[in-house]
C-alpha cells in the first residue's frame, strides 16, 4: 500500500468517519483528539465513548489511530471519528436490527462523509430504509460481508443491500480469507487476517486476529485518504475510484469483488476516473442531484434485481442462506506478523505490499 508515501499526499484530514459499532473509547491513547461527539443508541450503561468490548475502538484505530506509544496507527491518521454506538457485541434478532437502523440514521444525520459498518445480520425493512436515507444524504456506506463462508455462507446485511459497498477479507497472500462470506454482493476487499486488534474490553493488549470487520475499516480509511485529496468529489466518485483501482477491476470476483483497495493508485499514480458525481457505481442509478442535467448514458446502465451491478461477476452459488444474527469475528486465525509498536504502519506500509498487488481468489 505504500502508506508512508501516501501520507505525503493525503492523511485523511478534513474527513469524518462514522463508526457504527460497540462504541469508541475516546480516552484510548491512539485516539486522543480524534473522536468527535456521537450518539449512543445501544441502551447499555455509559455513552458512545464507552466500549466494553473493544471492537469499535479497534475499528476507529485502524481508520484514524495515531500510533502513539505503541498503539495502532490507522491508514488515515488525520481523519476524525464519530462514534455511533448501536449494539452489544454478538447480540442479534429484530430488536437489535431495529437499533442498527436507528444508528445508521443517526450516522447519516451526522457530519460524517463515510459510514463504517463492521457488523451484519439478517435483512430488515427499517435497516434497508435507513440505507436509502443515508445514500440520499450523500454518504459513502461500507459494510463487512461477514465471516460465514464456512458456516453456510449466509448473506449479511447491510452489506447485501444495493448502494452499500460490501467488503471481503484477504490474507497475507492476497487470497480471500477462508471465513470471508462471498457472493455477487461482494464489491471490494481489504487486509483482514492476522491484523492486531484489541483483545478484549479491557483494551490493554493487541492480538493478531481477523475478519471482514477489519477489512471494512481499512477500506473506509482508504476512502478517507482519497476523499481528503479530492474534497469536491461525491461519495459516488470516491467509491468509483476505489472500484476502478482494485486489482481485479476488469474482472470482479464473487470472492473479493473488484479486488483489494489500493488508494495509492489514485494518490500516487493519478489513476481512476471518478465519473459522474450523481450516478452510483454499484447500481448505475441516480442517487444524487448535484448536476443540473441528468446523465442519460450512465442511467442506462442501471441494473435490476438486487441493485448490484453483477454483469461482470462470476455466478454466485445457487443457494445462499440468510443470516439471522450478527456476525462475530473469527478469532481462530494464524498470526502472520508480530504485534508491537508501530504494528499497523508495518502492516499497511511495507508488510502489506504483497497483499495489495496479488490477485485474491479462493483456491
């Protein structure tokens, strides 16, 4: 990814990312001065800055962590985090999905340009409406595909909804992680295996684990870098560039979508046509109205059915089950690099170079 070189061009400054998760500990050393006021919809004790699990705090660190004192340094270290607390980790069902819908609306009403959703569950009407609401407000939505590939490969929502960029996880070789849920809904992928995450709610140590949650956070940070460098772009344009600069952009896969996020291709090499600001690169439909005249050519590319543009993707499995509970990260992942000071700089700097240039396909 050549993070150190990218940081000379963009560090995510001026971009706010809403982290819809278990809360974000604003007192964490890596996040001091980086967390803005958010909202707590979880019903749990405390507020949005109380994270008894550590999941949301880790996602925030991967996006915007400072790396101070041996903590994680995020890929977009100058971005700001808006915590939207929506759940108690691992709790699913209609009531929780209803809370997630309210949390997404709260994120859409915030100043965040990007909404990171490292969670998933079954389809829920209120959640789908919240997605539509956020898209109309010009937000860029990224969500994890889930970790169910070896458990029935159940679809995960909101990742499967149209206009949500569904992010899969790849390992150090660039191949899709064995646990990463796959299907026609997959749009992008990111490093997600063996990455240091906070071990538990005490937030005192990092453990090498993985999952699509981590990959989604890194994808959100990638979007923040690009948007910071092109502040006049819309969410559609930022996402279109991420898709066009993926390492499988010309032949998307049901396992890794358009491939691994590679913001350096735009920031350092100037690649990626942003295209029409109002047309979604995922559905071909008009989601914004920033121009006075409609673009007929792009509108003709509107896809039907699920809303995702699957014309170039491999055929999905005939039978795909639907998840009825939220995804829980797969912690049984072999570590592939040491955890310590500056670990994320290693991962996203030199250590992940191979990850970002190899083609990721399931064997």
